[in-house]
C-alpha cells in the first residue's frame, strides 16, 4: 500500500500559490508602469477584468492580449475645438461670460502640447457659419424660418432660447453673429500654434442647424467628416481642448464617447462661458467616462508615461473602439 506524502503536496500547493502571486504582482507592476497609475488602481482593474477567475497562465496571456497590448498600441489624437478669433476677442468673447475665463490664458499651455511631435494626429475644428445662420439673433425673423408663436411675439435678446418650427424643428440659443465663413472672426486665433499636417473640420455649415459637437449637428441629422478622419488614421483616443469648454468642447467630448473613442478633456487648455455650464459639463464628463486631465498629463500620454484610469477601465471592461 502506497501512502501519500501530505507535506510534499502542501509544499507544491504553496509553491503554486507563490508563482501565481508573483505572476499577478508582475502584471500589476506592468500595468502601473504603462499607465502611471498606482498599483492599487491597477489591481482594481485586474480584479474587475478577472470576473471571479484565478490568475494562471491562460488568464495572464489573455490579459496581456486584451488589455496590456491594447494600451501599449493606443493611437491618440489632439483635437482643438473652435479656438477662433470671435471666441477669443471678437463678437462672442468667452471671457465675457460669468465664468470669467480668459481664452488667452489657455493658449500658452495649449501651444506646448501642439508643438509636441508625438501626437498620432492633430485636428482643428472651426465654426463655419453662413451669414444667415440659425444661431444668429440678427437672423431670427428671416422669412425662410418660422418660430413658435410664443417666441415670435416676444422681444428676443442674446442667449435666449427659442423653438424654430420651420424649415427644421429645432431648439436654438441665439447668439451674436460669429464665425461667418471666410471672415476674420472665423480664423483660428493667430497666437495658436498651427501644426503643418493637421486636419481641419468645419461645422455649423447648414444655415438651419447649429453644431456644437465636432461630430454632428445638434439634431443628429448630419455628420461632419471628423469620425471618418479619426477612423482612417486608426485613432483610438482623443484628447480635447478649446472653446467653449461648456458648449462645443462638452458636446464634442460626449459624442466622442458615443462613437466609442476613449476621450479626455484638458480644462487648462480651454475656457468656459458660464459657471453653471462648466459645472454641468464636468458632471456629464464624470458620468460618461470622459477623463479630465492636466496639460502635464496630456504630455505624459504622448510620452507613454500616463493613461487616464477611465481609459484603462474601459479597455479592461472589454469595450471595443471600432
């Protein structure tokens, strides 16, 4: 009769546990080194990805393929939203809003990022309105459009919201004339650094629809070329800055997430119009997984030294970008 050696079995079991523990520790260290996040944050991501499984050779290889490899190969674009003359010191100055944020102060840190050569793509967006655009107070009573009677019969002021019934039913905030096609006001501010091989996206070109988002109009009836440009360049993530933080930057960030891009916004390189709008925007960013990062963190992304925890969690959750 052969007797089992319990001490040997216990030793083997302990050795296996040690190997698995070291394996797990090595993976968390790799993840932390890759993302710049703490080991504790990395372990949270790993445990979430495991979904109750155990670390072994199979799960280690799978984690490397599904998470680490994707994080190592991310292609990231810098998206500069509407940094145009009219929004800096023209007809619709962001600095005149109650938030008191001066766009001029956002230009130096933005330029630091634009002068890096390590972005996979740089995109500038521009409001590009026809002279009779639906967002202009001066054009509200044009004969080619019709407002709801309650709006038609009241005195309208800048920043009032009205309901147009024709030719397209749409709710619209009324602004001063701004960013008219080929005007000085539509030009990117001269102090903003221009990347030679950047892409440009024009939005708000339909006279009857506004476009806060750089991806599509406010009613979702038409798309710009932005998504196609990003897909063509195999972009996985967008880092976004510009004007106004609480309007066009906000809706561009949220639509980026809807299109399954990883998204981050840089408040340091942006300026917002209203305190209420900024607060609402940041609540929406947190809810939808848009990372709010500093200029330094944006630079570290291009250096491979940092990735927002929101991006890491999304990839670990198995959400595909394409």
